[in-house]
């Protein structure tokens, strides 16, 4: 699979993860549902990153895989892109 398709998949996973977070904030999803869906999305994101290791851009995908693991283990985010979307305004002081 090409890196372009994998990038699209990673972005879609991130947007779904942010959407699920917003549903939790609006009290539409319970914490248990959020945990199950977030864990599933994190695994899907890791699968995309591992798929990227089979492309010519394996170094970039390896870095993305490491960032994905750090974002999930240390911050609790399903994807590093989702972490940037949700934490960006706080980091920038908006």
C-alpha cells in the first residue's frame, strides 16, 4: 500500500477519534464506550503505522509509530494527530 493511502487512513482515524472525544464531552458516550472505541482506534492507528514500515518512507513511519505509542501510553490519545488537534489550542493559549 502506498504512503498516500496510509496517510489518508491515519487522518481519518484521527478525525474519528476527535469526533468520539467530542461525543464523550457532550455526554453522548459513556467512559466505557470511549475507552473501547479509543483503544480500537489506537490499534488501527498502530496497524497503519506498521503498514507504513513496508513503504520507502519507513523512517518517517517508524517515527510516527513511536509517536503513536507515546501519545497513547503517556497521554491517552488514540493518535498523535488527534493529540495535536485537541491539545493545540491549549498549547497555543487559545
